[in-house]
C-alpha cells in the first residue's frame, strides 16, 4: 500500500470518529431547561385549595360568565371629547 492509499484510508476512517461527544451528551438539555422554567406549578395536586371563594359564589360567578355570552351586556356610553364650538 502506498502513501496515497494510506492517506485516503485514514481520511475515510476519520469520518467515522465521533467529533461531538460533548454536544451529544448535552443534546436536548436546553429544551428541557426551557420547558422546566415554563411550568407554573410543578406539583398541582399537592397543595391545599385556595381560600377566598366558596362553592356558591364560584357557581354564581360561573353562571354570570356563561350568561354573558347568551345576552351580552350593553356597550358603555361613548365618551365624546372636543365636540362643540371651539376658539
């Protein structure tokens, strides 16, 4: 085998060697970290129910909310500024 063949074989074998072992070991780490910081509550079922609204008040609020789509409230009166005689 001459020198040119040896260089050709070595260059082909170099293409098979892993060149990114550090990058491959960290693959997806950025996506996992970004997803983790977007989670608002990592343990949603592990806390007490929030205080401040009882069941009857919550039901009434929900019914008012649903009813607002059936009969929407009237639009507020428009504010007219600068209409009339001016100097």
